[in-house]
C-alpha cells in the first residue's frame, strides 16, 4: 500500500495536465546568515538555498518549513513520529525538506524478496506504506506533516496533490511527468522519477516523497524498486533539468503550497524539539 492508514490502503489517481511554475527570484547562499524573505526573520540555513515563494494564490493555512540539509534516516524518522504523536489541534503544519544518507527503506507490509543485494547499504523496516525504495545523496526528500482534517483533504486527494505538485515542478523544465495507473508516483517515459510512501495517524500525515535530482542510481539495481522487477529509474540531471537540490526544492515547495493552500509563516534548519509549544498557533 502506498499509504498506511492502519488499514493497508493503496491509492492511485488519474493523470492531470502539467502546470508551468512561476519563475524564481534570487536565493540565499549556503551557510549564510540572512533575512528570510517570507518572515523577515534572521535564519541560518544548513544546506538548501532559501528562495522566495510565490504566495500569489489565496492561502489560509499557516506552514513552517524546515530545511534540514543532509540527515541520517533514523533520527528524522523518529522525529516525524514524535511530532505526529504529540500534535494538538493547534499545531502548525510543517514541511521538512532534506536529503538522506544512503539507506534502503522497506514499507510496513513490504516483502523482503524485493531486497535483492543491499551490500553495504543498510535496510530499515519502517512504518510507511509501499514496498522497498532507496534514499541517498542527490535525492530531494520532502515530508509533509499535515493535519488532513484541518486541510479538508482525504487520503486519495493527498496523493493526487503531491503527485500533481511533482508534475507541475517537472513542467518548469519542460519535462512531461505522468502518473501510472496502479503504480503510485511520477514517471517520465515509463521511468520513475519520484516515489511516494505515506502514513496517516490520527488524521495526520508523515513520511512523504522522494524526488530523484542528481544522484548515483546504481543502488536501485540492488532492489526491485517499489516492488516492481525491472522498473527503470531516472532523475532530473539526466533529463536536462537542474542538478541543484535547492533550486528543485524551491519550485516543489511552491507547488505544494499552491496545491494545499498553504502560506509559509516561518522557516527553521533543525529538527523540532520533543515539546511542541513553539509550534502551536
């Protein structure tokens, strides 16, 4: 199942037309203390460029974005679960943007037969939906930690809007992304460029999407990606798109905000503390 709601729900959706994203302004360089163009707050970002978001669409739901840079998988997974378990009705939704060290993750109902020859890359059995996938440097990871009831979004709509955000992002670089019936994610000419694996707990989402940008694709040959033998994998850098994760993150975050009617209220560069008082609005 793509989404694990505790009931093993698998979802897919029909295709939608690409949307051309709005051009972007200048970015704040890496490791530079700067004024956030959204909040006017002084922030220091770890890896990704902070860029101006297009907030021309009416937005009613506040959002905090965490630009986390490169992170080991396990601490982030644990932080996602703690954040979701500790949420209260007023907890602000968050979007975590990062890349991971090398790891294979196997979904809650995943089959070990799809892990062929992991070698020196660790395999972790996790609590998301879906089968096995690979994460590594050069792959953009985005975790939407959303209160679906507050956004009035069902699980099927959640998947459709995330996929559409990726399709619209690809259109920014004249790349035609598509869905495939019964095989969630986004594809370019039958090759997978983005995978989804989500979990819904108490009406709130965690885990998320993996978007291949500029990475070593060899580890995908050590598994049956997403449980499909022989599935070909592609990435932006092979399709004439950008290689900089910061540029891709800026476009994708904008499209996600557009799809979910979110307005960026604040940004951070660290994982949240276990206590969530600072995120309650």
